[in-house]
C-alpha cells in the first residue's frame, strides 16, 4: 500500500463537497480515495446490484453441484453439464475482475 504523507487543501462549496461525498459513498470509497482516483483519471465504476448478483450466481453454482451429485449417484439421468459449468466459471472470473 502506498504511503500518503502529504496533505493538501482545496476550496470547494458545501454543495460540491456533499456531491463528492455521495459519489464516494456510492462507490464504497473514502472521500480521499475517491477524489484521488477521480483526479488521476481512473474510472470509478459503481455496480449497484453486484452483491445481489453475486448471491444469485452462488445459488446457481450450488444447484449445479447438487445436480452433478445426483447424476453421479445415479438418481437422475444426466446430460452433459460440462459446458454449463465452464460458462459459470467464466462468469465468476469476470465478476472477480470487475470487483477489483
């Protein structure tokens, strides 16, 4: 982690500060990190429902694992779900990249 040892001051209106605070909160960032990231032209992306999406994707993975277990136990006839498993893994990898 970088060491931030220099403090600087800038002048803003109350409205500007409040707008930046709201944006930082929405991005789940500190005020300082948000301002620095924005000033350095780093794109700040906010995905509102990512937590819910992750939860739902996890449920799909659990269901897929349960189907696989039932297939291996011979309780159900199983179609080839390798392609579905591969796609699910790719989605997880993309989601991890997005969250970074």
